[in-house]
């Protein structure tokens, strides 16, 4: 079994970090630092708590003068690189957190620091309090970042400004009106880095949840510019596609007329947690011409209050020749994960063809 993510903050991690601090921070006391890190409740702290704890302890060993501290953070990163520490190590998220926590009132110094630090470890979460506090100034800075030579800084411009970035605070004014970040996405739509382009798609998908017409307009304007922009649009429209939004279905030529669902069967009508729901069905294209078919299924998970919550899963999207009939068997695992809790009892599953929900069947999750 894989170790919990919180164990990234291990004794060996802090030993490497303390060595870098010894080299870069005048008068640094390694023993005292380690003592303050490993408090009696350290073991009970989860990943984010350990990150915050590291940032707080580090603060006690750095100068009270914030500009001096920023200069030292740059030296710490340089030393970590000398020690062979690779970029994008999740445990080093305490560095952006430090800037977010202790530098929120120093716009110029912190923004310059975020631009530097994100090239070592992503600052997509730390940048958001600055967007909330400085709004226009921060959006302008991110537009400038979208032209930066480093793809990591360019990605910070698109990922950090997402209206609904998962695991991060939302940006209410961008959820209400995303107009100010559209120039950022426009500049990055042909970025040479797939890492950046995928972030653009994620931002579009965020926008689609509140302003579908904005994303539909983008899809029309960017469609056919290149294979890369077409991929951005498709990934950025995934929520609209799962919702069966009529205009996006039309944009992609997804029409369920003449596409028939046949012999839909639940092969395992009773399953236990840890087992898989198995189902089968056939698809028939009765049209006289080839047809693009997007196949999905929806699981209606039972919630604690007895109501159901719907989650859509994609099966495939491809061309079905005229008259073609295809038999399909699929499985859906009911394995416990940290982001989903199962509740016993009646559940439902439905088939979706080109955005149109078809037959619904029931199955039971038992103890």
C-alpha cells in the first residue's frame, strides 16, 4: 500500500531542508528547527496541516524584514537545486504558502517572489488570495505572466486565475464575470507547452459551469485553428458535454436520431462495496450514413439523505458506420476512495447517447 501523502513531510525531508537552511540562513539552528517541527501532535497532522506547520516554524527562523526573507527564499531554492532536489516536489508547497501567509500586504515583493518560486514549485494556490485582495492589479500582472519565457509562469497565469480551481478558494468576481481572464486564455491558446494548454482547457471548463455561452463562443472562434486548439476546446467543454448541453452537442455534430440502445442489461444487480457493477448493451446505427456517437453512462449514487447524486462517465466517442451494430460490456468499480463515500441501498444507472439520456436501470449496493 502506498504511504499517505502527509508522510512526504518525513525526518529525511526535514534533514534535507535543514541542510539547505544551514547553508543559506545566517545563524540557523538546525537542532532547534527540528525540535519545533516534531511537536507532540505532529504525527496526527494531515498533509495541509504539516505544510502550514512547516511554514509557521520556518517563519521563526527568518528575518522579520520581509524583503530580506524573500531574498533568502530564493537562496534556499538555489541550494535545494544544488542538493539535487527536483522541481515540483509537493512537499515544497510550504514555500508558496509562506508568501501567501506572510506577504499578502507586500504586493510588489510577493508577486515578484511568486513569479520566481513557481518555477520551482507551483504557486497556483498561493496566488489566489492576492487576486482576491488586489483584483485588477493582479489580473494585469497575470496577463503579463502569460507572455513569460517560462512555461511554468505562463501556466500560473491560467491555472492561478481559474474561477473554480479544485482544492483552492474560489474567486467570486471571476465566477460572476470571467471577462478579465479571457485575454489570458486567448494568449495561451497556442502555447507550445501542453502543460499550459491543458490549464487553459481547465479554466474554460470552470467558466462553462457559470457561463456556458462564453465557452460556446470561444469554441466557435477557436475551432479549426489547429489540432491543439481543437483539443483545448473539447477538454474545456467536457462539463457541457456531460450535461448534454444542446449547443455544444450541435457544435460537435452529436445527434442521437437513429442511434438505438438495445438489450441494456445489469449483469450484477446486487453488488458489495469493493466489487464491480457489470452491465451490457448494444448500439445500432440505423441511419443511412456514418454517425459520430458519444457514449456515456450515469451512476445515480445514493446519498446519506436518501436522495441520488448523478455522475457521468464517458465510454467512447467514435464514428459508427451506417447500419453498424456493436455489443459492449462495461464494469464500474465500487472501491472506497477518499473523495467518495458509498451508502447502501438502491442505486441507478442510465445510458447516454450523444447527450440524450436513455433507459435507466436499478441495482442494489449491499453490505
